[in-house]
């Protein structure tokens, strides 16, 4: 923490601030220039967290300089982590692809989707059994029934299952039927939920909040990890900006930012990130080129009949086209650009 | 819903889209101009919700024109609602003030705060017993113990209690001890939580999400109301923008927007909205002048010792100054400007 | 400037950074804690501006702590400035109101508008002769002819004239006919234009850029002032955010922020700030309550025939209603709340 | 344009709106459902532009459905355009790379930079002679002297020159010395400047405004094109969002959006887009994979001595590394993925 004093601050003001800081067991260094009076604070950030320096006399403002997450930080864990989901490794040499419909709509739909997904070469089947929807009158998901269909699809295809858990109550069911728990964008700061999935030990796919900073996202991972679950994978899915042409603004620079700040893997969801199926192919290729550890994309056996998010879903034909291109590009990246 | 066809769309494309729409029991009207081909869709929005028109041939894009909330809408409930919290009326002639520390830190602190709050003229005591914090290492609240202190403060002062509930598990406790349940910004789309507070019937203070649109906010109220609880009060607390000088950007135009779109009351929280105690007075006055039904503000008996958000907390002295000004202005608004 | 070194930075890295800083005539102070290594830099910011510390070994990131504007800053000019526009004082006890149509459309329209404006009690007539429009096919203004009509309206009513200047070439004309030059939001960082209006000495109304930070806005004023023109008045007109219900998000906290950071006056434009005539009254009252030095609002003798921005224009009747309320509130603020 | 009437709107209200629309030579279609009353308007958008329907009785709101740009639109020009800059083709099979320092600082610096740029394989040298800087006290560029150094660098290397023009007065000089005129982000809606570069016929690199929507950006191109200059190339350089880790948020989805909406080429500037040299390589590769027609990147012979933007500049070594990777990836994209 750095405290910038007002140019008119007196020596007495400075002494008082330093005295409060030292009383909390922290160390303070004073720097005085012609136009600037600064106090640097060194020590455990937690001790400082609630010192209301801004309310003290002579203080102009303060600037935060250190990070509040540790377990998720690369500083304290320089080597990249690989998250193993029942044999499928996320964060390794090969990108991991998760695909499937937005929502599980019926047994037939999800089984049909799974066959197409498997044939196309993805490793994970996605599909929501619990759907967080803006309106209470929209389709809310098949819940446990949907989870069972997903598990059946795994039996038939060998695909891993990733699906969203939206409430603490549903964790037991999702943990039982799925291989990886997804925390959706709207729940990225549902701290009660984060703590509980942290207690499961099950791999977690942590989507970025609608308007979450990187720092908040990393702290959300810290919530899960501090409960004992180190198996967190980030998923960039677009952030909210003033631009309305796309559903969200896909922030691909988050891929290299997260890789710099954290040792955990990160994948990209171009379907939610753009809201347009036409953009899924170019943004998938861009994500892979940017170094993403994988992709999550929506594919529906028949988008024109989808109960949600149909406009951003690939058809089976487009899915195969994207997969072919992604696989070629990943091989190229691995073999030619490393 | 309006469907804008591509200029090159064929009659066949148009016919197909119309046919799908009609197959869902909706009515379609075609408008064809020199440069534009448009299909208007009339009927129950829910039926249309998942028709992936964008994925159909010849469709350029679609535009949403109707609202998805009803119970919260003024269209279906033209008269303004007054929410009665155990005798205190929110949405009536007089603005309702909720004040108190960010967090309940100790019995002494909350009792001391309550006395000051009461003496200054506010009707509600606020204070978090469950604190949603960005970092898992920050102070997380006293939980049930904190609720008991709040209840004790009510006994001594007669103030009503409003406090945040962050998880479904905590609802029973908060419902038992508090007069009004607060849903915080980070939980505005925690739909599981919204549904459960909707089942309680207890008045709910619904804060706007960090980056929530008015439409999403109104739909969040709809989640609560559709479970049978009509007692919802909105609280504007600033939205996330590119500006970093203030903690958030307080959107006071939301006051008149909500009053136009909904019959429910709306109050304003200038403490979180700006993050600076110095701005609480001018923004409180502005909120009242804009027509807000009340205010929520942070006051700490000793901000320099606060465990969280000290920089935005008023001192008792500033609190009294703000209250005096707010009361004068409200009386003026009521008597001179109506 | 504060330089935060990487936890793994060596003493050699630190020495090198300090050596570069000292070579530029700046002073550096090192602070080393268990987890943090920080270098504080004291001295003339300009000398440091282009030192690419981030590119030096061992540097994690840097944080700016000082301001780059001086003439506009309250630190160097503690007393509030009053800008005198040919006898009308902006920044004094009474708020100054500027009103009129978005664009000058005809002699009749602007003369009719001026009479209504004058009768309602505003001091300034506004109206664009040069219109910056998103599309090249929209109405672009009457240019010099429009300026002449404005001057004629001044002759007839005694109102001062404020009108936008969009190009360096037009400055001479606008300076000749108007009393105050307006810099529009889209030109807030048109530095060539800022410098040239800085050379005129004429009062300038500086609108906030669509997505300008307070710091950028203050620096834009600094461009004008550093050319010798101290007569700058800020105008908050809403910023661009994700919310689309309003045309922009009116940031009323900018009023108290600017008053804290600068000695210059600030007025508020609720017409552009909201894009809805219905919101002009509540937002005008809120601006006055927040401490604004004045208002700018759109009024059209016949909004239904306006060539631009008709939806946000007040009718004459609404204008009179807003003016009556604003005047009552200002008197109350002056007499009862100071 | 679609007009959504209030549910309570009377037949009289509807008739009046329709009558006004027809009086302007436009056609109106009425759609009435149980809960919705909609009026569709067909015809020339310009005629409708200023009809203040929102101010008419019974109107709830309006929704824009058509585009205001034509020359820039793919609808009216389905085939992709290739912009020829003195023999170098932008928009063809091979991506075009523009590289160089942020600012021309001296003859030596720019000549040294040019040799490195040329050897690395880029086709264009970039470098600012006129620098738009937030603070008036920052380095503002060498102006004509800088242009001459750029021209000399072209003589020695054969590189094309692209450089920013910030004022109408400077157009003649920049046009004389450079091969391509750059319009910077801060001037994207400096319409006077756009019109004048539109009169030159010289190829224009049009950077996206700090907070410009795609629609505004396309309209800015329309300003240039409507003056007779069809040679416009877009450059995505990041938009302003709430995220502060990166200088801007690079919106790579703009690449496929622009390619869908327009026939003009688009390149990407990852240096300004991220503000961090470390991110230039991954974001360059991502841009190419997303289908960009080229890149603009900052390279300084000695970033640690740069007078501006040093932190985002590549060293010569990093530049060569990025170029090697970009060339390999482009070849792969061309040969394997088309």
C-alpha cells in the first residue's frame, strides 16, 4: 500500500498516519519531495486491509500495490499446473475441447449431441441441467433428470461431463454425476457456493464474471483453493462492455494475463463470448493461437429447435468444421511455434 | 420481437421463418420496403424465447421489443407500491433512511452505532453479519452472533434492522432476527437465493448488480415476486464503468427510470456508489432531489477503526450533518416542489 | 511514481532501476519487506514520463500517483474560480442555465426559442450551428448562417450565446458571433482544437468525452489553460457504459469530484446525459442538489419537428416547469443548506 | 425503425403517429397483439432520423433496425476490397505488417528502427510525427521534421510510411511525405478531419475510437468514403472497459464483425490494445488466426530510452521473434486452413 499525502499535509499529519500504521505491526517509509509526500507501507496486507487511511487528516488517496491471492498466484507457484479430470489433462500440450448444447433438453437430444461431439473429437460433453436465466419464466433446466442423461451419455461415449452447479443444495447431485463442476459467470462471486465446491475436491471450471476484473477472478479461484481444492480451471467467456453487436466482448488478452499471473490453466468460450455462431470458428482459432488450454463451445443437434441460446449454437456440420480447423492449428502451434 | 431479414433474403426464406413462428402459436406480420424486409412477431414472449431465428436462412438479426417481467412492471400495476416494514413505509411521502456500519464488528460497536443512528433520525439500522468479500482472507462477518447484536440494538432503539443474506442456509437466521433481507450486488443474479427469499414473504432490499442492466434488475425482482413475495425495494448502489476515481459510478438516472418502469420503491446508497465519504452528502441530496424513496449510508462510530470500507464511512458528526440536510431537503421537496 | 518489483527481483535489478532513475535527476527510495520490494520515485513527473521501467528486469508493474495537470488543479489554486461571460458569472452563488434547441434550424425557430428561453429565466441560449453527427448523411448544421441567427437572438433577448465549435477553421466565426465556445464530447481530445481555443481567451464550455476519465478531462482543460486561456467551465453530459436504457449514464458524482480536484466551475447537461426529456427535470434537480454551478438543457419550440435529438428536447411548457422547480431549489440550497 | 406503443395507447394515438410518418413520405405498418402494439416504419432512414416519435403521445420507445452507412457496407458491396498502398496490397492473401516506434524521436532513431523493421519482414514503417498526448506537457512530436526523417527512412529501406495526422492543417504535409494517413483513436469522430482526409484520395488507416461502437466506426469510414476516398483500412486497437490490467481491452471479435458488415480490410494493433509488450506476440498470433488482414505493432530500437509508450514497445529481438511466428502462422492459415 502506498499513501499519497496532500501537498499541504503537515508533519504532524504524517506522523499520525505513520503511528497508526506502526501500531498495527506494519512498517512505514516516508518519502518527501518538492511536490509529493508519500508513505510506503510494508507488511502483511491483511493487517492493513481495514485501516481507513483515506479518512485520516492530510491523506489525499491511497494506491494498492500488492495482490490478495496466493494459492492461485504464479509468484508462489512458478510451474504451470495441469488439472487432471479423470485422465484428461487440462493445461498440457494438447488443448481440451468441451462441447454440447446450452441446456440438456431431453434424453434423445443429449445422447444425439454426445455422439456428434465424440465423433468430432472433443473430450468433454457440456450441457446445463441447472440453468441460471435472467427471467424466471424462461426454461430453468431438467435438474437431476438432466444429470442422469449426461451420465448416460458418458457411459455411451466415454466423454467427460462438465455441467454447471448453481446452488449449494445441488452440489451433491452434480458431484455424483459429473466429472467437473462449472461455476457460471453470474455465480463467480457467490462466495458460499465457491467455498462449498472448494470442499469437494472435484475439478472446477470457473467462468469469469460478467464484469469481473482479473483480480476478482483470481480471488474467486482463491476461495475454492483455500478450502483445499487445487483443481481450478479458468474459463474466459466475454465481459460486459458498451458494445452491443456481440453479446459480450471476448477478452482474449485474459489468456496471456492469467498465464502470467497464475499457474492454473485457462480455456475460452467463444459461444457466450460472442453470442453468434458465425464467430465461433474465428474466435476459437484466435484463442488457440493466443495460447488457451482449451475451448468450450455450444453445439446443438438442431439449433433451430434449441430451448435456449440457439443463436450462438453451432450445427453439427459447423462443429465438425471448427474441430478440424482447431485440431490442425493446435498441432501446428505445438510443432512449429514452440 | 422483430426479425430483420437480410436484403438478399428470398421470399422462400421469409416464408420459412413465418411458418416456424406460426407453428409456435404466434402471429407474424411481414413488412417489405425497398431496402428492408422485416417480420414482426406478436404474442406470448415465452413461446418465442428459444426460437433460434438468427440461425435461420436469410435472417440478419433480431431485436427484442417487449419486457420479460410483469409483476414488477408498472404497465400491469400503474399505482406506486408502498412497502411496509413493520410500520415503516417505504415509497410514501417521506424518505426512509438506513444507516450503520458496513459490518457488525462487536456488540459495543453496533450498540454505539445504533444510538447515534437513532438520534440522527434514521429509521433503519444496517450492518453486515455475513460479508461477501473479494478475498477469502478478508473479514467475513460475525454471522449469527452479529445478527443477535443487531436484534439487541433494535430492542434498545426501536430501529428496524436490514442486513444482507448471502446464502440460502442463512435465510432462516436472518429472517428470524432482521426486519428486511438485503440481497447484495454480487448476488443479484443468484437465482436460487432470490427464489428462497421470495418464499419468505419478508421485505427484501434488492441491490443492483455490479454491471446489471435495468432489465436484469427488474427481472431479479420478478424472481422474488413470482415466488409470492411482493415486498421488494430496489437499491441503486453504483455500477461498474471505466472510471476509477469513484469506486463505482452512481447512476441516479436509475431512480426515475425505475419509477417509470416499475411500481416498486427505490432507494440509493451513495456510500458504495462513490466509495468516498466526502461524496455522501452531495450524492444523498442529489438522490432525494431525483425522487428517491430513501437512502442507505454507512456510518461508523469510529471509521478509523472500521474492519471494512472505512474510507467510505461517515463519522457520527458527518452523519448528523447529512441527516440534517437530507431532512430539510425532503421537507422542501414535499412542500414546495410537489 | 511507485515501482513494484517482482518478488524474485535481485538486488542487482533494483540497483539498475535506481541508477536509471537517478540519471534523470530524480530521487528514488527503496522499501523492502518480506513479500514486497518497492521503489518510490520523487521529482518532476515529466522527467519520468517516458522511462520504460516496465521493460526493465525485475520490474513487476508501476503505479502512477501524481497528477499531470496543474493550472486546472485546486492544489495549486485553492480558491474556486468564477468565470465571467460578459457579465454572467458561472461558479458564483446562483446556478447559470443554458437552454435552447440541439441545432439552429432556421431564423424563426431560433428566435422563437430565444423568446421562450428568456421568458423562462435562463441566461444563455444554446444551439448548434456546426453539428458533429455520427452519420455523414444526417443534418450537419447551418454553419455561419446559424451563427448569425444566434447573434440576432442575442440582440433581441439579451441572452448570452454558447455554441459548439468543431474545427479550427470555424473558430474565428464562432468567436465573433458567440459569447462562449463549446467543445463537444467527441472533440474533448482534439488537442489541436483545444490549443486554438486556448489562444482565443474566450470562455470555453468543455464537455466531458464519451468515455473520458476525470483525469483526461482535467488534462483537456489544461491544454486550453496552458495556452493562456483560464476561462474554462466543465460540462458533465453522461458517459458511455453498458446500460442502454439511457443514452448515456449521467455521472453526477463528477460534480463533487471536479469541485474537489479543480477550482473551475462545472455544469450538468441532463438532456444528453439521459437522452429522455422525461428525465430532464429529476436530473436537473439532482444536479443542483449535488452542487452543480449550472445546467444545460435542450428545449425546442416544437420538439415533434426538431431536426435532431427531438426525443430528448423539452417542450416550452416542460421547460417552464423545470425552470420554476430549479429556481426554487437553488434558492432553497443557497438559503437553507449553506 | 420500429415504434413500440404503450399498452395503454389509444387508437387515436396510433393514428396520429402513423399520420406523421406518412406525412414524411414513409410507409407504416401496424401490428396489434394482446399485449403489444407496434408500428413498423419502412423507407429512407434519413427522412425518419429526426422524427421525435418518443415525444409523441402513446409511444413507449423506438428501436433502430437499419444501418446508416452504405459505402462501407458489405450489403451494397459484397466483394471484399483490397486497398493498394503504392503496390502493397492490404486485404489480400498475405497479412501486412506495420511496425516502428510510437514516436519519431530523432533521425538516428527512426533510421535505425527502419533497418530493423525491414530486415524483420514488415512492409510498413510506422512512427508518430504528430502525437496526441493526454497531457500538454508530454512530448508532442517532431512534426514536419519527423515526417522528413520518415521519408528518408523510406528511401533507404523501401518501406511504406504510415503516420498519424491530427489536424486539418497538417494534412498537406503528411500527405506529401507519407503513403498512408492514420486517423488516431481520439480523432475517430473528428468529423472535420475525416472529411478532409476523404478529399485527399490517399489510403487511410482508421483506428477505432476509445469507446466507439462498430456502428460509429463504420460511419466514420463512411465520412471518409462519402468525400470520394474509398481507400479505408480499419485498425482495431482496443476499447475502454472497466478492466485496468491491460491498457485497453483488445476486441478481436471486431475482426470477424467488420468482415461481416463491411468489405473493407481490418488490421489489429496489439501494442496499444494491451499496453504490454509481453502480450504482443500472443495477441498478434490470435489476430492472424481470427482473420485479420495485418498487424500494427510498436518496436523501438531501445525501448528503455523511448520518449513515449516504452512499456508496450518490443525490442528488436522480440520483434524478430514475433515476425517469425506471425509469418509461419500466416503461411499455415493460407495453406492449411482455407
